[in-house]
């Protein structure tokens, strides 16, 4: 178990050293796919456990103890936040257990030559994998129907005071920052905006496009130094679009463009979409409440 986690710790220490030299280096090499790292840990553990002749259930149980130790290392040695650890937990365990189960089959007595070759190949794949990555740009889009005309909705899209409603999304309740207020420095291109989140987190924005009662687009020029965000993703642009239904109601559409720096993309993209959707809906439901309560 210790040997397995030592492998993962070594890779993360390498990433931390690269980050200390160049903040962008970790995005290229220091953050190998977070499926490969636990998989290599599980594979190493299987090699260590080989003399024990463990069955499948025992391997899964020992993988669970490795998983717990990995979370402890992440929390203590690398100061990962609780939300990050929650998000990492499923893929971390699957990677460790998958590597351990494969290793249980691979590291048989009659596979000694193969065993010598496979470990360098796995670690080679971990180091080479970042070179084949492509920038991961995505957009999250949500919409809501508001029983109020566009003229009532637009002012609350530009800015709104503190949202009194307690957070409903489960990660918000566990401590993930959530939006509480938006300020607006002007209704023109280049105007500064701020989106304030719980815990004092602030996103600084600049208006990039504005069409009164139709569309507001803003670039996110600075995001908070929050451990749940740094090195993981960059929110780059946001947009609100209003569509007049010509029946006294409005469709409000919210969009956020972002780039993801952690892999595997398919896994973390699902989480990111879910979180941004919760942010959108909290803001848009507040706009809906304010607009519908206007006389």
C-alpha cells in the first residue's frame, strides 16, 4: 500500500516542482491524466501484493485503503480542498482498483519478462500523454422562462444586489463558493463588472458586447485565487441573452465559456458543466424572481 501511494506522491511532487519553476509547466507535464496516476499506483500495488496471492475481493479492499491514503496525501501534503477531493474520489478509486486488478492478472509467475517491460511502458505513457493533448474549450448553456417582459428583465441582468435565497446545490452547501451579487460599472463596452461569490471570492469582468434588452457579453479578466480553481480551469467569458416571446414573457439564456486543464477531460468536463449549470440557475432564478415581482 505504501509503495503504491509513493508512486502517486512522486508524480505529484514532480508536478509541484515544475509549477514552482513555471506556473504553466504544470499544465503541460505536472498534471498528467488523473486516471493514469492512480492506475500506475494500483499496478505498483499489485506487484507488491503478488506474494500474498490476493483474491478479487481482497484486491478491491486493499485498493480502498490505498484510496483513503491517497486522499489523505492530497489533503495534507498538497492542500487540496474538500470539494476537489470529492470530485477526485470516484476516478481515483476506479484507477487504483483497475490498475490493481489488471496487475493481479499480469504479474503472474510465468510473466516475468512481460512484467519487466510493462512498468516502464505505463510510466512512459504517463509522461508522453500530455504531448498529445489538445486545448479543451467548452461552453455551458442554460435557459429559463420568465413571466415578465424584456424591459423588466434587462435591469436585473446588468446588476443585482445580494441573493437572499440559501444555496440549493449540494456542492454549494458543502462549501463550494456560490454567486451572491453582481455589480456594474456602466452600460458600455469596456465597463468593469464584478461577480461576487460566497467566502469573499470575486470574479472581475469587462463588458465585451452590449445590446440593450438583447445581449450582454463580458470577458472574465481575473478569477479568485481559490484552490478549487487554480490550475484546474479558467472561466473566460460569460453571456446573457434575452429573447422576447412577444406575449409578455422572456427567455433568459446564460452561457459560460471555459478551458479545462485537468484530464481525463470527459470526466472533469461533466463535473464542470454541472457546477456551472448550478451557478447559472442560481443567478437566473434570482433575475426571474426580481423581474416577476416588479409592478
